[in-house]
């Protein structure tokens, strides 16, 4: 019989949950990227029962796509971390409080490599409504448009020099994946790899940009004790959170490295593991009237 918790290890540091920093895709969402009615309903109930607890979604998605999930879950009065730690913004409107902008040199390195190797590439800026693809990037394969969703494509090389670009995406054949990742990593860039059967997608951020780094800035800005943050995730881009948080929870479908790092493993995304864990964990620490 399924239980709310699968395994639990002693927390390494003193901890009392005040903030839940939660990944979206594969953690809250089902494998088809939908969210169950149970999770939506229970999230709302938890927020009513524990009004002082903060919830912040920490995602690789852009603002536009992440904000939709926040509204579904009634997480509308807090902040949102997008693009793997690139942007900290309000939810109701794209108003960045902190942005980790890529250097001009990093942008040029990525686009020049993509052009030389005939790879599809794009730059993200603003609220994600628009995606920049310079005219000199001629490979615009279908995988790229599926990845970027319904954002408007802007073909303008000049915007490379005028917009605050916080994330780059590169797409290509799997035969080039190791070479491409190694090339970008030699410049100190953070590269998140997503493989399909025959193709890959890379999300590229600056050297110090990751989810945990922005969580630290969020806590500092709001005078929150960092050890009281519970992080929840499923993928390799969640590793920095799990390596540093006092309390980390991997959904059962998470990649093996998160299982090794996690304080606790909860039920999978397909079993509504996130909200079941949160309810159990808050009941443990806070008595309800």
C-alpha cells in the first residue's frame, strides 16, 4: 500500500519549515505536464490551513509558462524563480527583482558556435513572450519550436546587444551533444542537458546561475532563515538545491542523484507526492487548531 513517505533520513541541520521551494515539471506535474485536480485542490487547502507558510515555484520554465501554474495552484501572493535561477519576479506581473544576466561575451560564444556547427539556437529575455533568433542562425528545427512553445519568434541580430539575455537554448543531433556541452563548459557556463531519442536541447545560464543561488537571494531579501527552506524536485537542474538545502525531498520518479542527496523521498509526481508530503510535513511541525 502506498504511503506518503517512502524513505526519510535525519536532516543534517536544524530545520523548521517556513518556505517550500518546488520544481514544476515532473515534480508537481504529471508526465504529460498536466496538474491533477487533487493537487490543485489540496494546495489551496494547505494554503488556507497554513497561511504563514510560503510557497515558491523554482523552475526551468520562462515566466509566462510558470505563472500559469502558479495561478492554478493559487500561489499568487509570492515570488517566482524562473529559467533555472535566472530571474526572481513577482507572479501577478513580470517585474524582475533580481536578474542574472548573461555576459555579452557568453552570448556571442554560444551563437557563434551554433552558427559554425549549424545548430538551432535561441535567446530568452523579458517575460518569455518573445524569443530571439538572429538571422544568421539558419537551423530552426521542429524540436526548437516545440521546446519554446507559443512564444513569438524575433529575428533580429541587433537585439543580442540591446536586450538583457538571461538564458540561451541550443538544439541539435545527439551525435554532437558531448562536444557541444564540453565546449560551453570550458567557458564556465552552466549547461542543463535534455536528451530525446535522436536530439538534444541545452539550456545555458551564467557561471553562478542556478536555482539554489536565487533561493539564497530570495531568503536574504525577505529575512528568512535559509535552513527553513524545504526544496522539492526531480531533475538534474535541481542538484544545486539538494546539495545545499537543510531539507530536500525528491519525488520517487526523480533522477538517481537526487535520491542519493535527498533527506526524504516522497511519492511520485503521478501519485500527487508533493502535496501529500507537504501536508504530512506541516502537520508534523505545526499543531492545527
